[in-house]
C-alpha cells in the first residue's frame, strides 16, 4: 500500500495536477484584474473617448477634402458638357 506514495509516476501526476490548478488560478486572477482595469478605464472615458474624438476629427477633415474634390469634378463636368 505504501508503494504508490513512493512511485515516480505518482509524483509526476501530482506535480502536473498542481501545475494545472495553479495555471487556472493565475489565469482567473489575471482576467479579473484585466476586467477591473477595463471597467475603470471605461468609467473615466479613457483612451476610447480620445480615440473616438480623434477619429471624428479625421473624418471631418476627410469629408471636407471629399467635398472639395466633388466640387472640382463638378466644374470639370460642366466644362466638358459646355464644349460644343
């Protein structure tokens, strides 16, 4: 009966089980901390609000440039249709 306690495979299996349990606990703690950081960042507006504001500014500039291009194309089209 005492033989299994001294068995090499018993200790290998015990170390593997302990390593798996430690990995699961570590992963759970890391995910919990990551969630807390995400919630705190979202509550403060964080980088997401700045990113949205920057993206809106870039989109406004792009729309202005597209408007200018549309106006130039309109004038070119008018010129081409006016040619007899």
